C-alpha cells in the first residue's frame, strides 16, 4: 500500500478480512498468532517489533476504528478526555498540546458545538457522532494509515453517507491512507481506489476498484457483484445466488477453496490450488478459469 | 415445488390489508399519565393489494417495525383501523383473532433469536399446526416435511436443533414456520439484513419464488433501499412515525417527490465505480428528532434542504395524490 492510498478489503464474514487488519496492528487475538510472513510498515517489520515500539506504532502510526463505536469508547469517561488520552498515550504531543488539540479534532470530524460536546459522555452521542468521535481519536496522533473495519455497517444510510464523505475528505486533505473493510461492495466503490477480494482466508482477486468491478476475473468476485440488488437496476433481474455456504476454515476444500460453490469450475480446480497471478495490468486473480474465458451463454445461466 | 402446499390464494378483489389512520403510542416512565409518550406510529394510512409486495423503508426508529407488529396485532394499535381480508382486526378478541392469525404470519430479522434453541426444528415448524389443533401427529409430520422441502431444507433434518444450522438455513426455518399454516399475508421484518451477502440473494430469491407459487402478499420491511427496490411492487417511505411517500417502486426511485426520499436515494452508494464517482449525496444536517416530541408542521422541516417558512414549520402536509398512484406528504413535492 502506498502513502495516501485507499484500499478496500471485501469479503463475507469469516473470509479473514478483519484478521488481516488486526495482523497489520499485530493484534491477532489469542490463541491465534501470525504464523508466517512479514508485515512491513515503512520498512520496519511489525511482526518482530519490540512491545515498546508496538505501543508507539499502534495508535501512533496506524489507527483503527471499528463497527460499533459504543464498545470502543469508555462509557464513563467524557469524549474529550478520551481523545486527549489517545494523545497522552503517545509521545507526539505534550500535555498542553494534547489538551488544545481536542476541540479542533472534534471540529475536524464535524461534530457540532465541539466545545460542549467534548464534555459529553458517549451515551449522549448518536451512533453517527460516536463514529465521528472514534475517527477523531484515530486521527489524534496524525497516523499515516487509518484502518476502518465496517465503520458504517451499524449506521443508517444517511449517516453512512456522512461518514463516507468525511473519510474521503480526510484522505484528500490530510493524506491519511485508509484501509476500509466492508462486506458491501458499493461502500468500497465509494471510497477506495484499490480493492482486494478475500475468500476463505485468502486474497482471490485484487486491483484498481474500477477495473475489478467492471471486469472481475475471479468467479467469486463476479458472483458477489451480481448477488446484490442494484439501486439503479432498470428491470427486474433475478439475483445470482452463490450456492452453499462459505467453507469451514478448519476443513478447507482441496484445490481452489471456492470450487464447491463455483459454477464455472473445471476438473483442475478440484485438485490444485491456483496461484494469485497477474491477469491484467495491475489486476491479480487466483483462478484457473478466469471469467474472460467463460462464454456469455454460460454466464447467463442463472442459479 | 408444486405438489406440496395448498395455500389458498386470497380471492379478494379489494385490498388485502387496509390501514387507516393508525397510531401506536408508547407511554414512557412517569406513570399515572405523567410520562412522555413515544409516538412510534403517528397517523398512518395505506393499503396492500392481494398478491403484491409492499416495501416499507425508513431509518432506524422511524416506526416501520412497530407498524408491522401492529398490523399483525402483536401489539394493539392506540387508535385507527386495520382491516385484513375485509375484517376489522382492532376490534377482534380471543378466538376470532386466533383464527385470522392463521392467514397472517411474520418473519423476523434475527434467525438466531427467533428460534427456540431447545426445540428440534421439526417441532418449531410444527408448532403453529399444533397451536391451531390442525391434523394429527402423522399429518403434521408430513406437512412439516413438505414445507421444509419447499423452502429448500433437507426434510430429514427435523430432529436437528437450530444451532446446527447456518444463518441462511435458520432463516429458511423461520420461513417454513410462517408457511406451514396457510397465510395470505407475510410480514417480513428485515428478513435478510443479518445474513451474509451471498446468502441474502438465496433468501430473496426464495421469497420471490414462494410468492409466485402461492400468491403470497408481502409487507417487506427493510432499511436497505436497493433490496426494497428489487423485491417490491410498491414502496412506502416512513419518517418519524409517518408515511411520507408511496408509489410503485420504479416511480419512487426514478421520480421521488418527497425530499426525504430523495435524500435517502442519494445516500446509497453505487457498486459501479463510474456511476459512484458521479453521485452527489445530499447530506442531512443534524440528528433525527425524538419521536416523543416530533417537530410541528412537517416533521422533516428541521432537516429538509428545501423547507420554506412559515408554511413547513406550521402546517403539516397531508399525504395526497401528486400523480397517478403516487402520493406524497410535502408542500413542495419534487422541488429538490
């Protein structure tokens, strides 16, 4: 990921998108662990970082916001104090600076009358305002990366629109890179220039959002895009439903993990797992077949 | 899917459901009439024609679920009339109401919370039959297996318990339970919003198939406007206890007349990145007002981008016909 970039990670529950995000923070919950690989942040490996460095890195270089802001805010502390605390936990701002930054941060995330609101408790905030407060807290130490895990899933559409606009604005004006995790392809399309599609713990396709959504090559991406009704649909088309269920991660199918649900599989998919290979400029997919090789007629067979 | 269920389609010519000026107020605290009143549903009128799907959309707290439950008579209406198959429900009591309930069923959002974890799914699905004393044990078993097949569940799984099933399958169990009697109306309250994306499509397709097969009428309650557009013949939009617009679903999306509908539509991101880049969301100011003390005049005036004063702040706009089959409650329809 490049500085200032916006990346979307899309997948269903259990596809590993949240674990990917937690790994970036080296926060994989016990008994899980990062069993292999490297996570480089500005050329430093997060996996082997000392716990002291990790404390500065988490919340300092990389901040994360979650789906339900109520569970991430302390209910008995004033919102302003919690934002200040986020800065005090790190060494970028001294006590005075931290205090002085609270109100401008609340203003930055467009919380009305920030001075009074800083003295409120989380329960006095609406869902949308809590998420704004979380974003303010995330931005407090001027991180270069903000990870947002389903930040709008619990919110109403009009509030979702406000939060998405806010994230776009912050990315544009502060240059904060954003990883947005969502099961909603339209939300990804709204914010992210690049997208990564995950299935059963692996990336099955990635590339520029526009390209991937216009010309998905992996059958999972293809069906996912067609399984959601579109608000701009001109005539009633039956939705493509992906048969079956996501696999049990403890007992993954052989070969391509998507093959039991794939309507375009060939014999090879049952035996051999396809590698993630470049299928177009900048676009990678993990599939032996690729949608470009599937005739229009077989694509039209609705399931 | 043919042979199995003999659901009697409603032979009615008129509307299957007529809701006229229905109110549902909840007293809060205080006691002895001193407490405040939450006006969850505050004067709502609409009809559902036999065989159609009426989508009911709105944001959380707008009263859409309460309205669904009031129509089902799971909660009594505070005032107003609800007619189902031509008969007034609000005056019915005891056995009479029980009999009518065979013809109206509800599907809930959370398939984890709405199934008793200690009952085998065969018993869950058979319970409505038992409740109404229909058939003997053998007949009931047969019927349960039929219905399970219809909703795409393995009929040999009747002895299993809810925890053995995935979310999508549990929702199918909930649908089987609703279908096992012979309903003409099914109220589906956010039936897919707790499910994974790829499973949502399975349930939407199942509900559509069942409707075609058994001429069911749906009241489809959801916050997701794209799903509502997809399944509904007509759409009703609710804001703060009131219906602000009703029209056929194409019309609502192509030509929204109420500014709130327009705001809702502009808020939904498109999957297509090209269209999405062109979308200009209309962002609402402020928070949704409390249903305890809704704004005077038009309820939306405090957040409406085109409100004009004094009229919008003082005169409540009636829900009236603005075009063929298109009603809206706004002083300046189509101006946003």
